[in-house]
C-alpha cells in the first residue's frame, strides 16, 4: 500500500504499468477510467481515491466511465465501495457517462448500484456536485 | 479468396488478473467477428468476466475454451470455463442471487445465466467445475408485442 500524500495529478498504477488519471478540479476529484481495468488496479484505485479525499478538502468525486466497455460485479462493487467510502469522508460521488450497453447488461446481471448517483456525462456530474442551490450564488 | 470462417476452438489460460483481461478481449473479438451486436457483445463479455473470475478465485485457476458455432444461418459462441478446484457442493445455493462463498456480491453464476441463452454447470465436489455458456448472434433484436 502506498502513502496518501501524492502529487496533485498522481493516479493509481496498480502495478500494471498504466495509470488512472485523477484530476483535482476545485473541490471535486475527477477520475477517468478507460479500457481494461485489472482487478488489482481497481482495488488500488479505491485506496488512492479514499486517501486523496481524506488528504485534501474535496467534497465531490466524479468517476467518468464513458471509456469503459464492461462493468462486471467486481468493478461494480469497487465503484459502490468508493462511493460509500467517499460518503463517510463527507464527499459525494457521481458516476458519469455509463454506456447504454453497460447499463442494459448491469440490469440483467442484477447489479443496479442503488445509492450510487449517476449523470449522463462529466459536465452534468460537475453541475450536480457544484450546483447545490442552497449554497446560493456568489454576488458581487 | 476469403479464408474459412470456421475458426477452430481456442483455449486460453485463466491464472491471473491479466488473464481475465485477455479473456475479455478475446471473447469480445470473437463475438464481434461472429456478428454479435454491441449489447450482445457487452452481455457475453460481462458473463465471461464473471465466470473467468469464478474459475480464478473459486477454482484456483483453469482455462476457457472458446468455440465458434455455425448452425445453418445462426452464429454462436460457446465458452467453457474449466477448473479442477474443490467443485460446488450445493449448486442450487450457488445459483441463488446474493449467495457468495468468496466475499463478492454473489451475482457471478446467477447473473451470468441471465446474460446468455444457454447455461450449464457440471461440478462434482473435489472434482472441479465446468461452466458452459452459449450465446447466439441475432441480426435483428426480437421485439416483444405490446412494447
């Protein structure tokens, strides 16, 4: 397990030589998953994201899965656990950009990820996290 | 001019995380070549991922055999996941949604069954497990009346 304090643009490597980009945008962590995600890498990512939330002051996490071909029960569980862990650290998680074929498959698999907030794309996910009307508009 | 489309069965090892990724890629490629649509491909690859992980985690590793099927007009893909692990003691229980012996969500077997057209488990306690699934490419998705 690696230490928590990484540079702002560090991502999970999981020992497989490729990285998951984790970007900080204001109070939100943007995590972009792409292509094949090995099981060990997914677990490493879970650890990294949770550490980043605790070590910074982010209040939201957006996980962009628009580049992911399939979500099976393992990755689904990791995503749900990332969201649950973030919730305990006072950050909200939005899963963005799920492909329609993935959504159809997850429903038949029986994995509908209740409690995990979703958005059609990253832009809408950011709006969900930063557009809370109770915060009000900053007026001059 | 064109090579024979009747590809021979392919056997892939399942012994690590990386093998799971390779199985997913090969199943997707085979399904795409057989004319599976995107949703059908996604379902079959997801089922393959679940079953290959079962082979790895519960069976202690094994292999999968990919067999392209050509029956008249229909194109199909059969996947046999074989391990020589401890076997499944209570198949009915193992097929129940939510039942798990491995710390997962318990959707691997039961969920995979819903993602394919044919599903067969052959397991003897102490004698390993073989799970065989078959999916057929449908050119036009069947529409149900009233939808």
